[in-house]
């Protein structure tokens, strides 16, 4: 007996300005006369999504690890630490078999389908994880997670030390991705309806009919059955030199790679053209899916639109030159100044980033079938960063040579000033188009398409960057340097624009009173962003959005606060 029909859990309607454009029945280039609110008042959604079912997961995971390590003193001045860790982390599984994934080996690849012009013919298999001889965790276990580590410390003399190290470190599985596998048949029915954005085709807000499997398109998610465990090789080399009894200088290099990182790939998106032609028609339901269906069905093949595929195919690397000057707290003064010159590159953004208009970039690639085209600066890349902190006890009062008694001690004794200065270059962001102007089928967030560069009189792309004395909060870059692509992917790269830098000084002044032998009372005055310097944050990056090129917000202005701290 099948379970009772589940209640509606999630749903949304999307309204655009298309139905109320002055053009009427067809889109017109540059026509923005319509209004999405007016379309909503008419009750004409352009897209409708709802999810029926429990929408839950009961996940379990067992991780096993063992390691050995030892220190070896090879010479009086050279010590080596070496170790080896072995880790087995089978993918998380659902104890109630509520997760389903897709076996793409039962159909040709999208690239082969495009080459043969056979779009909409094939349907890969949807299976219940742990059933029909598929792995319980939706992917097979990786048994080769060996992670060696080695480090050394070598004293070249009483004032100079060399430190170096390298190792491999494995990551964990993202449970948020697995929840998407539970938002699918057989227990959950995610329905998606789309309509022509300019010609009314839907009957109004009540666009859904009975939830019968096989009659309406669904969205789906899948893991790579043979995904690798995410891991990161890391290595470093530092030279530390004592310049004075309390002063140390350290310079070094740090490198790290990210391998088998998870990313969101839209494997059922279309290639650009005049219409959306998805490679796969639908999903063929495996026997265990059919037997566990919580909905009536008319077919064992259900039409599918977007497929969120989460392979561990992303990579990243980070290289940095570092310098650090430190004066330990001595005679009332300490200083720590650290400088980093670095570069971070990846071929995919962080999977669970902000996305949309309010983020720096969207998680799926523009072209899901050419992931190398998304190689560029990582969202966290900061070319230069310099941070300096200092603490200074004013040389007055008890324990000091100056004004250590009388009125001078009472007024000026016990004061301390400190500050933190941060200087940093900006983070990169991606220029995108919202919607689907090249008919690839959209995807998560619906902001995947990138524009083309406008060509100048010399045939070269126009530089979108403006001189520092020209750009403003109303136009941070040359917004006229980009144009909408036509039936092709845009040639603007991922994360090619650099945001505003950071310049910030925080300061504190404090005075400590001793009220008993073991108790002190401290009054503090703290100022954040002392110079009240505007540090701009989000810049409009979506070409066809009213905020394009406009500074949307900034980090907090000057803030002053006072406090009292009791120590005992």
C-alpha cells in the first residue's frame, strides 16, 4: 500500500515584466515597459515550483582513522617530525532510504548527445540509494585516503631558524548537498512549470494539477557515483631571524591545493541557441523507486528540467609570500606587523556561496560542459594584505620612572593605547546577466550567463576599469563596456573585476585601576574605523539589474563605544 498523499511543503511563483510589456505578444530588445508587480496582480506567473512530501533526511556516517607519528632528532640542531594518517569516510547514508541519485552511465553523455543532435531522447536512471545494488551513501567509498605529513626545524645558529613542512589533509562531506537528494522521488515530488514570458499560457495562479508522476516535469539532484574524497596538499617554508633581544623577523612561503572539491554543475542545461534544448528528456525510474513511490504514476519515465549534479571536480590553488615582524611585549610596548602577497585560483566558486544579485558570483558555471572556461581568481583572492597591531603602556605612574607619585601618578598612571591597522586590496567578482538570454535553461539562482566585452575602434575589448579619480559610488566601473551575448556564451571571464580595497584603523585607550590586591577595574574607550574611511563592499554586478555598477553598501563607518572590565 502506498502512503497517503503528502501535504505541500514548499512552493513559489515567479513573476516577470514580460506579460505587461508594451510589445504585447513578443519580446523586443530593450523594452522594459512592463512591471512584475502588475503581472502578479494579473495572476500570470512565468514559473511555478512546488515540493510535495516529507522533505527530510535521517543521515548516519561512520568515519575511521588511524595515524602514527614520531619526532627524530637527527643532529643537535635539526629535528624532523614525520607521520602517516589513514582515513576511511564512507559517504553519509539515510537509514530510511529517503535519498535518490542518478546513474548517468545508462545514457550517453551530454556532449555526445549534442554532437549527435539527439537532445530530448535519452533518460538516465533515477535510483534509491542503497537499493537495486547501488551504494547506500549514493557513492562508492574511497579506500585510498593516505595522508603523510612531515615537518622540520633547523637551527642555523643562535639567531636563525628554518622551519618547513608539508602534508595532505582530507575534507568531509557536505550534508547540505545530500539533503537535495532527499528532495526527490520516491518520497518527495518537486514540480516545476515554466511558461512563455510574453504570451500568457497559464490559467492563473492555480497552475498545478494533481501530482501524478510522469505528467509534469521535476527538478533533480545527483552525486558522482565514483567521486573522490576532497583533499588538500599543503606545504610551507619559513626563515626566522632574531634581530634584537625582543625583535623577530620571519619571511616565508605558503602553498596549498584543493583537489576533488565539490561544485554545482547543471548537466541538463542546453547549449546556447534560439530555444532551450536540454540533452535529457527525463529520468527512468529504477524498480526500487517505482515500488516506493508516494504518488500515482502514469509512466516509469518522468520528464526533468534542471539537474543539479555535484561532482568533486573543482580544483583550487593558493600561493603566498609572507613576512612578519614581531616585537614581544617588553617595557610596555609590543608590535606585530604581517604582510601577505598572494594569489588564489579556482575553476569553481564555493558551492554554497551567496549567489544571486547580492553575491559576488553564482555557484553553477556558465557552461556546464566546459568547466575549464571558469578557471579564474578565487572569490577570496586578496593580492595584498598588511595588518599591524601595537600595544603601548604610557610611561607614567606606578612602576615607571616618570610621574610615579603624586598628582601625576593619579592622573596619568595606568593608561594604555593600542590599535589595529588593516590595508588590503579588493576581492574579485563576476559580471553576469540575470534570466536566460541565450536559452541554456537557467539553473540554481538563474544568474549563470556572462556578457561579452564591447569592442573598441581598435578591435580590442574596452577596459571596464575606470581611473581612481573618475569612478564613483554611482558608477564604479564602465558599465558600457559590456553587451548581451546573442546565442552564445559570453566571453567575459569569471571573477575578472576587482572590488574596492580595505583601509581600516581601530584604536583603544584604556586605564586600569587596582581596587584590591587581586582585583582591577578597567575603563575602555574603543573606536572602530577611526578615520571614518568609506570601505565599499557590494557593487552591482548584474548587467540587466538597476543596481549595475552602483555601490550597494559599505562596511560600518566610525563607531565609538565605552566599557568597563572587572578583573579578579
